C-alpha cells in the first residue's frame, strides 16, 4: 500500500488564501509576480525578520516599538476604516488588526506587487489577515475596482477614517499617494451621496411601492423576457446633451429591427419626435413630476413600446403611460404579499433609471450594450438633451436675452460647491457634480464586473465623462459592427389586470394591515409601561 504525503501550504499561499474573495484579482497578480530582486532579508529583531529595499529598511530595526508608536495613539472606537500607506513588512498593520479584528476595515495601499509577493512569501501573516477585513489596493486610480471591492462595506467608511503613513514607505509612495487619496475620497463622497439619497427617499419609496401594488399583483412581470434576446445588441438611450449628436442614427431604416432600444423615460418624447420607437422605456423616479414625460403621448404612439418599471416608481407614471406596462420584482412587496407573491423576474437595484436600463439589457441576454446620451457631466455647459420636459417648462421664460443654454448653465452653476472637473472621452476637462460622480462609480463597478464576465460595454455617447472598462466607439460604427441580424419577436404583455390575483392579494394585504395595527397597539402599551418603570 502506497502512502501519499502532502506538503503544507507555503506562507505565500496561506496569506493569499486568507486575503479572501474581495482581493481575488490582486491575489492572482501577486501569485504571478516574481520576487523583488532588490529586497534583501538580513537578520531579526524582536523575533521578527528584517529586510531592506535598495538599501533602505522596510521597517524599523525595532519593529515592535515602531508598530506601537504608529498604532497605539489611535482611538479605534472613533473610526471604522484604517488606511495604511505602505505595507512595509506588515508588523504595524498586524498590531492594529489584532486589536480591531473584524470590527473595522483595513485598506492597505501598496502599489509594488513584487514587494507584496516577496513579503508574503517570507512572513506568515495569515492568522491576523484571516480574522480581519483587509482590502489590498495596488492601482492608485482604478476607481471601478476600488468601488467593487468596497461594495457592502460603506458602514465602516461612514464611521470615519484614520490614515497611517508608514515612515519607511513614505518616500517610495509619495508620487502616487495623493492620487490614491483622491480616488478613495471620490469613492467616499459618492458612497455618502448614495446613502443620503436612499435615506431621504425611504418614506417616498415605501409609499410608492404600496400604491403600485395593484399593477404589481395584477399586471405583467419580466420573467418571460429573461434571455429572450441573448447575444443581440442593445442601445441604451439616456438624456444627456450629447444625445443630439447621434439620435438621428436610430431613425435610420431597419435599425430598430436589428438592435434592442431601451430608453429612459426622459428621452421618450425626443425619440418619438425623431421618429424613433424604443422597444422599452424604463422608469423608477420617485417624484410625481415624472408624469410630464408622458403628456400628449397617445396609445398609438407607444403601441409597440413597453414601459418597464421598478415598482418604487411614482404611481402617476404607470397611470400616465398609455401603453403596455411590466414591473420588475420587489422583495419588499413580495414580503407583504406572502403566499400571494409570484415570480416576477428580478434585476439588481439601480441608482438611476439608466442603471435599470443596463440591468434589463443584461437580463434579456443582450451583448454588447451600446450607451448613448450617457454624459454624466455637462458637455459644453449643457444639462439636458433638446426636447425634454424641462425645456417645455422653461419655454415661457425664453427670449433673446434668456436662452435655453443660459438657463441650463445657471442650473449647473447653482451647484458650484458640488462641481468637479473630470476628463471627457477625448481627454478634455468637463464639469460633473457629486451626484453624477456617484452614478459614475456605480456604473464603473458594473462595467468592471461585466468585463470580467466576458460582456462588452460600448460607450457611444460621443461626449461626457470618460468611463472605465468601456470601449469608446461612434454609434454609427457600433451599429454597423454589431446590429447585423433581425431581432426575434418581442412579446408584449397583456394590458388587463388579473382580477383573481387582485382578490387574493387584497385578502393578504388586509391580514398584514391588521397585524401591523396589533403590533402598533402592543408597542404603545410597552412604551407606556416603560415610562412608568423609569
């Protein structure tokens, strides 16, 4: 009988395994990197290996004292995120990690992948890494990758951040530390904007969801559309000013027959006025002003156009749209409905209606997605594409001394404290604002993940901010390259609400309402008793 022996994993593999899934791409880069030829290990101190890089110590010759000096003054109760500039040999990071364990977030910015390979190969840090939340960052300006790996960790960023500069790494990182700081700052600002928006709109969201319950229960979902357009190109139409550069190309004969057109509700009127019927219109805006996007539109205008809503959209949108309507799934409404819920077809929650368009295109199986009008900035000092509802609102105020362009610029300038300069698709400077920057982060996170999944995103906006992990291409070229064959028939939903499902849901909602009232009564009694006790 032959015995089989297996060798224990190396320090490198133990460390890489401990870093976990959030660091997957960097783990592979470290594994493939060669050892750093200029790092020399030379003895020990405090029972710890010491090393030099190009003759400079990677940590103090008294590593325990250095770690204590850097870490012990930090009040870990006042911060949720700890950002280290430079790994060194990792002893200072270890001291903090063993204190906070998984109750905080550690971000280590170390752009030298060969250094990471060499240190993690020589020193076993796997024990404290495994017990901590550690994010390794090597690229100082990859916003999309940073946003992807920090997804779901915003609560730690919101508590506060502490920055720790490692003395032995300072000179080496000085040229890129500022770039990484700005990248992290932009992420935090965007995260804060998204969080505040969600909180501010939470009451409106719940109210809208409940007011749309009849359409959600009795109307059509999107389940029957899943993967029905696999491999077909989708053009996602947004309302940025650059839409005027190429909107007419969608009106060319046969284009609608060869690519799926998904438009945000703001662009429906401009598209119809240009002779273009999108296959789908998307809506999730919470405010009743969205009704204006459908004023004057008749059932004949949208006979072959389906409105797909996130159920948290303001109910006036569904009531105002004269064509067929579908709703995507809502976890909240499904909980309310209980046994009366059904499979509707779900997509990820989007920050904007343009994100919803992207997720629907992928749900349909479309590839590539071709984005137009997605400026996420203010090219040429403009805010909207021509023909949108806001221009109708402004029309009475227009005269030779007060033009559309002047009114749009005043609207941009009113947000001056929140304006940022970014690069456009040609490398020129362009203004964007905090909210659009947050939307850009969300998009770039999605684009990165889709790129890793082998899916393509074409930025055919021909204006606006540059977007990571997309291919810049004029719309005419994208249509010629990808829109080659006819689309299959796209099913239209039944416009009649199903009365049997409505009756079943009515009974369930009445039961939930009674339970809520009982719970409120119990809570009120409990509060009264607690007040007496206190």
